[in-house]
């Protein structure tokens, strides 16, 4: 299964057929089916010393990294061949 993005939506392409999914409607099980190593989301966070930060999480909620700014989070996700799931 190929996982990419198109106009802000995750595209799953099994057997050469693409299916658009709205990430806001995905259940935890659907994220798991897509593969934890392919999907990440970013949330505002605070470091242990009280500084504002951004936490990168796997689809199952596991913390992957904490960075200083959203741009760094985006670069890290892209560099690791992951896609960002938009959350509300």
C-alpha cells in the first residue's frame, strides 16, 4: 500500500487504485492499518523547563520527538518519509 498526500488529504493506493480519506474522520484502527511508521501528527507541547515546543507523535499516540518549532517538526516528518495527519 502506498501512502501519500494530495491537497491535504492522505491518499492510500492499494493495487494502483487511489482512495482519498479525510484524516479527521479516521479511527485509531484505520491509522494502524495505514502503518505507524508512515503517519505522524504534531501537537503543541511544553518542555520540562517550561518552554513552548511541538511534540511529534506516531499514529498510535506514541511520542516520537519534541522540537522547538513547527517547521522543524515538518522537516523531521518529511525527512523520515512520513506524512502528517491534520488534527482538529
